[in-house]
């Protein structure tokens, strides 16, 4: 295997090189037009990602991947920061090779090293001459080179670049993020920022989240790393009884009225409410658990914070 770096705003990780359809070309291009791609798709076309098992996950700009093999214009990769029972190294799937850059020593991040993390829903990378470049999504993390008053200098796949200081937070690699208040409540507050954002199967960016991608990223926003998929998330963390639920806890739903396979996850908000990314026909929403269609499928709850 060899390491590489995602060099587009968000790389969609496909099940196989043949998975993208003609209508998905904007997602496999360089640069990626994630917003235009998703806005162009009908509900049925979005449902096709699930029905055809087309998308596995996504990876943000600057993410390290391990290339297992290359097949034509495609790379079979593993994503170490997305833990999964599918592979002990990281989440597997296929990315167009043109969306990856060669590994750079600047990205050989050590524990405790400072990173610039995008906290705006979207920001824009600039050249050192302050010319605007690629759009970056929420939670994109890049190694910090220099912290300035109005701009931060970061390492990017093709060299150093600038990000607006107002759009980022300085965090440390593999360390908890300092917060003024309760971490569970901070997870909920992060989630509320994305109310009405349309669901995307396999989505892992502020262009669109799936249910477990939403849970994963809202935890990551407060410095907590959890598994990528709902089925794996339901096996880790602290088991929480219904009577003890607190904001920020994860609620898992399973087929056969909670006895079967886990298929959905939401974030408990308190007061019997849940915020979640429901399905391809819908957008991130807040629902009352009493009377909700999945109430009888609530199987288990977990706390990671």
C-alpha cells in the first residue's frame, strides 16, 4: 500500500469503478462540483445510490488514504480515520485517481500537532497571494503552518495555502477539543446548524450527510472519533438506558421492532426529541420520539462523549 491525499473538496468513495452513472460525472471530476451534482439529482436518482449499493462513504480534502491497488483511472483505497468492521485499516472503496495527490511529508501529522479545522459550513482555500481557490467543507482539517491575525497558513496537497482565520479553529491532532460547556450538548448544537440539509446516502460532508455520517461528524466537531457506520457505532461507546438518556447520546433503530439489524441512528436532544438525517426523500430534522414511525424499532442507545 502507499499513502495519498484527497485533493478535491469532497471525494465520493464508490463501491466499484463502474458505480457512477452518467449523471454523477460532476462528482468524479476535478474539481468536484458537489453542490451542482446534488442539486441536479431527483429523489429517485438519489435513492439509486442505496438501491444499487453505489456509494460507500466520502472523504474530505486533505484526508489520508491508503491505496491498495489501482485499476485504470481508479484507486482502491482504505480511509484510516473512518473505522469500520469492513476492514481493520479503514473504510474501503474506490476513488478516481485524479482526485488524489501523492503523499506529502507535511501531512505526516503527529499526536498533538496543531491543525486548522474548518468550523464554517464552507470556507475557501486561498493562494499565498490571497487568490480564492477550492471550496472546503465543514470539518476539513489541514496541518497548521502559521497562525496569523486574519489568515492561517496551512499545508495543502499542492503546497502551502491560506484560510480565513474567521472560518477555522486551531485544534490538536488526536486530542479532545476544548469546550466551554457540556460536550453532549455541543454535539446537539453542532447538529442544529445543519437542519434542512438534504440527506445523501454515504454522505460525509456539509453538502449532505447520511444518518451515521451525521452522527460521526457532529461527534468529530467536538473532537470525538466514533466508528463510521451505525451498525459499528451501536457496538461501541457506553450503553445508556432510556431513563438515563442525555443530549448527545446516540439512538439506534433496528429492523424487526428492534431485534434485527441496526439500520438507522439519530442524536438525542433531550425532552424526548431526536435530531437526525432520515432518508433520501428528506432532510435533517428534529422529531418527537413519541409517535415517530421508528419508535418501536429503538433497539439500543450509546454515549461517546
